[in-house]
């Protein structure tokens, strides 16, 4: 095997073009705009070959001091098996310090993450996507306004266990929210934004499955005939219904964390759909 010298360097805006190339090589749907959003919310590293070519990426998306996600871990297919993934993971772990961490792993990536102290949380993430063919809007949902963003962020904090205010703000700037309001209080919400081949619905935070379906239908009913994606967990019970909408199960991953538990508020809400696999 030819020895190729690589360096691990901070992820800079000038690395976005090569990052898009790597994600396309991996079969991921990320557009330049999707990478730009990820980098705006994150910090990370790239692996640079002696030729100056970017041959690996990794991002760390912090949610205050409470938590962070590790995402966008890619190694050029011509450079795999040389320890680059391990070096990228070690660089981002060093940057994260003692902050609790989460990620969604492929089966192939499990051994590497387990060696770094990550454990499966028991959640299997299911990616559903396709052309929305049927959905009926609920009378209980409504479009959110800027005045609702703080309440949406608070609900998300209760469900996720960490302050993701920056993510919620970015979703507000790039997309739109729907919500359910009861007794004048925001009790559930969903988000829609452009992503990949079409649009992604998520996060979806609600007290029960019926509200979650209503919030997904709020957007799906307005996007019939268009490409939609929803990332959910197997235990939410959404998957069979998403298939009925025309969104087939096309893959997913295994949720992992270090440590496995985070403190959550006492509000009875659940994350029924992720912002996507990168952001949780």
C-alpha cells in the first residue's frame, strides 16, 4: 500500500466544495446549501492529503454546554482503511471536551465508536422518503410566527434534553414551522426546510402520535407530488403511517451516545422526527 501523508486541519468555508464532492461520492443528497447550514451551526475538521486534496470531513454541532452531535463523518473511498476515520474522530472528541455526545452510526461504524466510549441508546433511526401521495391537513395545526420561536425552542429543549436554540433559529430563517396551540400555549411543533432532493420535515415534537401525524400532514398535504424526507425512530410508531403517505423506508442508522442519558425537562413531549440524522 502506498503511504500517503495526511494532515488534520480545522474545517474552513473554503472546504465546502470538496465536502460536497465527498458527500456525493458517498451517495448522500446534501447540496452546497445543506453543507453551509451544517457548518454555520458547527465546527469540525478535514483530512488533507499531501496533494492538498480534502479526503475526509467531520463536524461537531454543539448545543450549548449540554450536548453536541458528531456528524458528516466521511472518508474518501480511495483513502479508507488507513486510520483517517479514527484520526478525525479523535480530533473532534478532543475538541468536544467533557460535553455529552450523540451520533447516528452505520453498522460498519459501530466498532470505531464503541472503542471511543459510545454505546447504543436502543434507538434505531429510520429514514423515510419519497413523493408524498396522500395526506389530509388537520384543523388543529397552524403556521407559526416569529413570536412562537421561543416557545418552540423550549419544547425542543424538553424533548431533546439540550438547548438547541441556534438550530431552531436557523430552521426559522431557512424554513417554516407549524404548531398546535392548546389553551393559548404551544404544545407541539414541526419544521419544514429545503434539503437534499426536496424538503425534510423535522424536528417534530409532540405529546402523542396523533399530534405528530397532524403536524407532518400539515406540510405533506401542502406538498403532494413533491419529494419529502422524514427521519424518525422505530419506537415512535410513525413508520407504517409514513409508508402510507408514500414515504418508503430507505435506510437509517443506530443512535449512539456518550454517556447514554441526558437530563430532560418534565414536559410530556417526545421527538417523533429528527431535524435529520446529522442534527438529531
